[in-house]
């Protein structure tokens, strides 16, 4: 998207990192959604440097050039001027677009919402105080200002989006530097199964926040892409009696309320997981299918005993997530098979989920170690326990020997020593730029003890921890 914008003289959107980290490329996407049986436009911020232009088909893409009306700045732009929120100006368009997304999704702000809304925007010279002031003044005073273009014309925009999305299965081919690329975006599960059945070697794309880095940074070319983000069935969340089922194309932001409802400990974890523009675009199914050993969500889902529903044409099978990863970046998916949904059992009354993320930066950073522990307590001791790690081997992996150690040594002084021995026998972590193998083993063993103390109410909070019942550390 960023390349297309700049090649078409829409150069307000900047390229900083080209990896979804800095926010200079932030734009806003409007999508037609149904809320309380009424259609509405949902505007959300995205990183254009890691979103494919073809993914914009049927959407309303808004850039900083589209905010000014005649000689009048948009309220968020005027607030940035009034509050002196810009200095060198390179990051300013991205900041403005994040403010614009908040302007159309919030009526009243607090500092928590602002921090979340600006979590994907870095500013190296102005500092964030005037930007935060601009957010407060523009949005909390929205009712006193004239409606902007997008509010005044929302009926017309909704009609246009409805027309663009009316039963539209996209199938096109285009030339990129002499290479022909086939792109398809089916809208139903039946159509997806058919398209993938006819093209089993095609690359499946959901959000593509990681896959697109292979295009932008590794200059990799994909000859055939099938985008599943518009498949209706894959965007559904089913809240059933004993489980929740999340479609593989559901974004992290859309899934967050359902996850936090049953596992409130995940609120702080998801905040650290990624910036808002990433969570607006990235999907849980994509995070799993990507099979990265340092993905943060797979260890959590393994600890929660999640299962995957896999589909190949009309054939369906169920696979435990812990059995899905079979090697570095390799999964149990067969050719032409895809993830339809993720099923998570609801927690028992005495069940506790503890998560840890060790990273050099507190937020929006790749983990050196990610750990999830799910404990079912009986008389203040574990009746059962599931533990999984990311960053400790070539796959997200369950720690079965460690689970037995926890059952045997829960209240004993030698817990850390026994945990370290079990981890060293079960895992072979690498040394890399994020951490040494020995550090990963030592910190993981210490996190086991910290988790137990936390469950018993004896853990001391450190400066990197949140105020809720989750426990987090920063290296």
C-alpha cells in the first residue's frame, strides 16, 4: 500500500522502518460492519508498509491528504498545531492518522485509550506530551466542533462500500517487475475450499503482517496469493457453552474482548503483544500458521489446550495445537489444507492463566522468551498444569517435564533448580541477538518460581509489571 500511495503522489504517508514498527506510514482503513443489526463504518489504523495494495479492494483507504476540507484543517490536525505536537514533521502524518482513527471510534478519551491508540507511533523529537494533549483536546471537544467530511458523508460512503462488497469474489492477475502474480479473495468457505483445492500450492494470506515482510525485506515474490480475510465464516467468533471458537481470519483486536472476558490476565499481555495498527490487521490464525518459534500467542493457546479445525476441500479434522508444529516453520498442514478456526475450552472455576514476555523493549518487541502457564488449583495446590514456551526451541513447545516438576515441587525450595534441569533436558534454546541460550534457561526457571509466588499472592511487583493480576517482566 505504501509503495502504491507514494507512486501516485500521495507522499504524506512516509516510510520509516518498512517493518510496521515506527508508524510513519500509518493510514486508516474504513470497513463496513454490522452492529446491533445496523451497518456502520469502522475506521482503524494500519501500517501501510506491510499491507498489500490488493487487500484494500472493497475498503475505504484514508490518508493524511484526505483530511483537509478546503482551507480548513481537520480537528485532529488543528489540535496538533495548537498543542505544538509537531517538530521535524516526519512522523506527524502517521500520528495524525492514528488520532483520526480515534476521532471516529471514541467519544471520550482517557490516557489508557490514548496510549493504546498511539502505541504504533514513534516520535523522536517532539515528545509525547503535546501529542497526548492534542488527542484530548480534539476528541473530547468533538461534540462542540462541526462534523468532519467523513461524518457528514457517512451515508454516501456506506452505500459505496456496500456496492463494492456485494458478493464480490476477487480474482485478478497483475504484473510486478516482469512477474505475473495471481490474486484471489473469496468471500465464502465454500469458495475458498474450491479455489485452494484447484491451487493447492498457492500462498494463503490473512493479515500478512509477517508474510509481507518477506516481500518488503527479503524481496520474495509469490506467484499466487489467496487472501482469506473476506471469508465470512472465518471472521466469526462463536461463544458456546464450554468453549469459544475463533475463525482463523479474526484479527487480534476483534478477538481481544472475547479472550479478555474469560482470561482477564491476557489484557496486559495483548497490550505488550503488538501496537494497535498491527493488532488491527494481524490474525490469530495467521500467527499460528506462520509457525514462528517466537510468536507470542501460540504458547498461550497451547497452555489453554486449544485445538485447530483444519479443512481440505470438504474434509475436516481436529488437531491439538501442541501437535501442529512439527519443525522450524513447519506445520502439520497438508497441501491444500487450511486452518478454519481455533477452539479454546472455557476455564474452570479454579483455573489460573499466567503469562510472561521477556523482551528488550517493554512493548511492541519480539520476545526472547514467552511463557504461558495454565494451572487448575485444588486446596491451593495444582491439580493439573499446562506450560508452553516460545523462543526456547525451533517451535512453540509444551514443557511436559516441567509440568511434572511443578506438580512434585510446587511448595519446595528446590523448585527453581528442578525447573532448570527439566528445561535444560527438554529444550535446546539458541543464542542470538536477543538472548543467550543460558539466559533463556535461567530466566525461564526463575519465571516458574515467580509464577508460583504470584498464584500464592507472594510475588513482589517490579517496575515493568502491570497493576492487574497478570505478571510481566522486562529483561
